[in-house]
């Protein structure tokens, strides 16, 4: 060990389709910078291999936006995380948003991807009106 401790690591990868997948890691004095980098790289490679267009850390965050959006939204992801399942459950319990999760019908070999679809509630911010936006000009 060199005695150098990494506190944070981030690795991003862009897929051929333009999706940006990112993985982060938090270091501590017991983990070498090399181990932190290796573990972080393994997580982003796992996300790529699963075939989603969002990484495992973005899944639950995008669910909230899909639930609030107008119309039908879809996103392709790897296997759903517990946070994602919880976000879906909470949004369906608290709003009229409706989600369906199906296995991707056309995965690439070795992929375990899913399609999450949502009919959102079309939430609009009542404080952002046409007259308010022109007042700021």
C-alpha cells in the first residue's frame, strides 16, 4: 500500500447508442485507490452488460420524473433495484401514475434488460404561468 487513500471514485462509459452510464465509489482508509477503481469499474461494466440505458443508481431517480410527466414514458434498464421497486410502489400509492415492467423482448445476447413504462400524472407547476415567464424578461 502506498499510504494514499482515495476518498471518491467515478467512472463513466458511453454506449454506442449514446447512453452515459456512471458508477461511483466511496473509499476509506482500508481500501486502496486501486481497489476502489477496480470495484467502481466492475459496477459500470455490470450495468453495461445488463443492457439498460440508465445505470442502477439512476433507475429510481428517473421513475419519479416518469410518474410526474405527461403521457407515456419508457426506459430500458437492467434488473430493477430495490430502490426502483420502492419508488414505483410509492408513486402508484400516492398518485394516479401507472407503471408496467416487462422483460425486454429484444435483448442482446447475455443481457437481462427490462422495459419500465409509465403513464404519468401530467403534473404542472401552477406557479409557472405564461404571464410569470414574460414578467421576468
